[in-house]
């Protein structure tokens, strides 16, 4: 055990490098994500935010380094961690209902070759109620709006009931009401002591939603409590010369009153 | 000829019975497995696989001939076919993983190269002394009539195997097809499941080589599944329906080709399947072209009717001070000004409304709502205003509670929400004033 990555840390990343076809996407990452926090990961397009989540989950091969979930490799800690992929990662034209998708969250617990029982279906229905679309349970998923689809994904994560939630752009292209409902649920998870990590692209809401922030651009530019990290200096380092973005940042900073 | 066809369809002649039944079961198996292939979006991988079986057939023939066995020994040939077929798939995967080539390019390369090599091998083995390779070409286009009892048994076993595996591992295969990343994070062996699916595809393909031929077996895998998709959005129904369509296509196709013996069997079978596809594409309940067109037309009509009745009602409201509203005649001119209507649209809507007995033309040429039309107009206007108030008051919860089914446009809010809203807004009276001023529209809305 490395002293800089103690086992009580939910996600400890050591010396992580990921490269696609010799082009590094993440370079020598060193990061501890604290327990029981709402954590935002922000950075420009192509900064490796999604790649970071996938590397934590062994969905893509690591070029070097390791990721420890509460001190152990991911494949020993699967039950502790839930992944919510980007909404576009699946085919929403697939012939299944919202309830079917949420029920998939229970498959691991059901196990090989066994049928889905009443208990799993009730759990799934409850989760759909909790995200506010219980009345759409039997709707085919292509007939849901983008926000409703994202709620289905959140419900699927809820039935998996873990300690750590990794979410890839959960607020991308959803309506304001869904964003509001979802952040409420994430905050609820947070008060239960769970660790929630979201890749987030909207700098205007970063400081409102997250109490811990990681700024990423191929490497970790800054990581820590949002209050300390969300500064013009750090953002400039992260987003570099993307000036139009910097205007947004200036606006966001102004709203913070600093 | 017709009598012969009917007898064959009814499985009366003994010699065609096993052929027809065999192709039917093959169709069922390919329909079932093809559905998963379709859902995994890898239909063309099946095509690469089937073309890659040709060199295996030739090589197996050569190997068996040189060992002194009959070069046409079927299990040996099929084993060879399966070997190079799977090899082809592995090449596709390897090309995809090691280069930046897209899957379709990789499949195109493997498909054509393996097929080309196969043709060359077939030519070479013609010269092996003491053996005839004459029958091997029939694997390309299929030769259904050559099916014998042992082939029939092989197909029956294949179908049972496919049914068994999909019954057992449906949940796992569906998860693989819908969201492989979830499957991976839950610890399911994604690669193994993919290989299992490919093994099922390879089994069906190799067993079907003789009946349908390696060029057209892909049609048998894809067409029943895609045809079934037009009828249903339910996965379980999709699987059963694809199995059924595959079976019926096989039954019809094999019977036809048995009677009209000079047509290549594979082609006849595929045409039979394609006719199902065509029918499904046109009439399929869930996504067929014609039902969709009809739904859209109905919706257009419904919306148009609502606009017309509501406009009439709003004009009446504007022209009268006292309530309850009296049902008076209004001029066409007023209607035309009240809202932007497309060219000829208003005339068409009025004609429709007169047919439905919602609107009457007075002798003076003015229009007047009928008794039922007046009731309908006030109901529609009321609903519309409830909807507007709902949006104003509850815009924050609206997106999750509003029905996106355009067909239900009249019932945007469920009965329960309407009651809630009425209670909350203390609006139980029959008419509601518009929450905003109604002005004549002069621009397109």
C-alpha cells in the first residue's frame, strides 16, 4: 500500500497514463477522490474526462498506472461502484421499455441464467418513481424525451445501490426540470455518505453543484474543494486559449462575487 | 403444378417432406439468432462469416481426399467451413483492434479475400485424381433438394441448441446487445458473450450452407429479424415473431423450389423471406410505412380540427360581452384573419368539419357551429387553456409529466393531473378565460 493512497480513499489514481494509438489522452495522473463528496470533473473537449472514468472501470486498457477502489483493484470491488455512461452510448431505439432498462441494473445480483423476479421489478419501479417518471415505466425507450432517458439511466444506477457513482455528463442536453430533479437525487445520495463523481461541462453551475472539483486537461491541473479550485487562474490553465469559454468563466466568477 | 405445390406445402410427398421441414427449422433458427445479431448491430459480421466458409469447404475436401476418405463427407466439409468462417471473424476483429480501419472496411476485406481464396481452392481441387469436387459449388448458391435425413437431424439439433441457449441466456445476450459497457462493469464476460453469439451465428450459417448457400444465408439471418421489428417494440415478441417469419419463409421457399426445380433454392427462399419483409415494411403495426403515414395524417387532421374549432370559439368570445356565450354565425373572413392558415388549408378543414357535423354553412354564406360542434369547441378551448396554465404554473415539473406521444395531443395532461390542476387553480367551472390576450395572428405560428 502506498502511503499517498490510503485504503479509505474511494478512488485513488496512481501514475495513470492512457493512450489511444500512441496518442496520450491522460498523462501521468495522480489523484485521490475524497469520500462522501459531490465531485465534479471539468475540462475542455478532449481533455480525457470520459476516458478517466472508463479507465477507472477497466473499460479501456491502461497504458500504465493503477486505480484503486477503497484500496483494491476495481475487479474486486465491482459492487461498490456504479457507472452511468453518456446517454448517446446506447441505442434508444432498442425494443425495450424503461422498466426493462432499469431492471438491467439488477442483473448482476440475479446472476447467470436466472429469470427476473417480482422483487427486481418492484425495485426497478420504485427507482423510476424516485426519479419522477414512474408513470412511464412501460413506455418504449425511444418514446421518451432526452431528459426522461437520462432519468432512466439514473434509476438504473439507483437500483445498483453502490457507494460510488461515476456519471458521464449526466446533465448534457437535458431539460432544466430534469437537471434540477437529478441534482436533488445526487445531493440525497451525498447526504447518505456516498461519493458521486460527475463529468460536467457547464462551468456556470459547477460551483453550485459540486463541493469538490477536479480540473482536467490531459493531466490534473487542480483538484480540491471547489471554493479553492474554481479560480480564474486555474481555469485559464485548464482551458488555455479558448477565449470564448473564458468569457463564460468570467461571467461565472462574477456570479460567485469574487 | 398448383396441386403439386399444395401437396408439398402440406408435406404430403415423402421425398420433399424432410427438405421442407428442414428448411423451415433452419429459417426458425436463423430468425431467432439473426434477431440478436441485428440488435448487436453486427448483421454484416454474419455475411463475412458465411463467405469465409468457402476456403474451408475446399480445404476440407482436399484434406479428406488425401487421407483416402470420401471428399464429400458432409460433417468433415462443415467442420472445415466452420473453421475458416470463424477464422474470418477473428481477422475482422483483429483488423478492427490493431488498425484504425472501421468494421465495415474490415468486413469487406475479409469477405472478399476469403471468398476469392475459396474460389481458387475449388478450382485447384478439381484436379485431384479419383475424387469429384463437382458438388462443392452447390454450397455457394445452395442445393436444397440434396438434403437427406442426416442433414435434417443436424438442423433439428441446431434449432434445439439455439432455442435452448437463447432461452437460458436471453437476459445476458440482451444486456450485451443493449449496453455492453454496463455488462462489463457488472462483471459479465462481454468477450465470452460476444463469442457465444458468434458461435450461434456460425452454427446456423454452416448448417444452412447446404440449403440456402453461403451467399444468401445472410438474408435468412437478417430479413426475418428486420421484418419482425416493424411489427413490435417488445423484445420477446420480436424474438418469437422473427423465429416464426423465418420458419414460414423457409416453408414457402422450400416448397416452391421443390416444385419449380429449375430455380436455385436459396434464391427462392430469400425471395419468400423478402416478400414478408416488404409486407412488414408497409403494414407493420409498430413502425410500418403505411401505419405511420396514417397516424401522421390523423394527427394532422386532429390538430387542424382543434385549431378550427378553437378559433371559432375565440372569435365568438371576442365578439360578445355577456356570458354564457351564444352560438352565433361568423364570417369566413373573420376566421381567415384570426389565424394563419396554409393555402387551401382552411377550406379543407371547414369541409372536414362540415362532414363531421361540427360546422354548418348558413344560407347567408356565414359559418356557424353546430350544437355538437359548439360543445366540442368549448371543451377543446378549455383543455387548451388548462394546458397553458399548467405550463405557466408548473413549468418545472412539466417535462416529466407531459405525454410525448403526439397521438395523445388531446390528452396532453392525464385525467389525474387535470383534476389536480382544477383543484389547485380552483377552476371547476366549464369555461376558462385565456391566461393571455388572444390576438389575431397574421404571421405563421
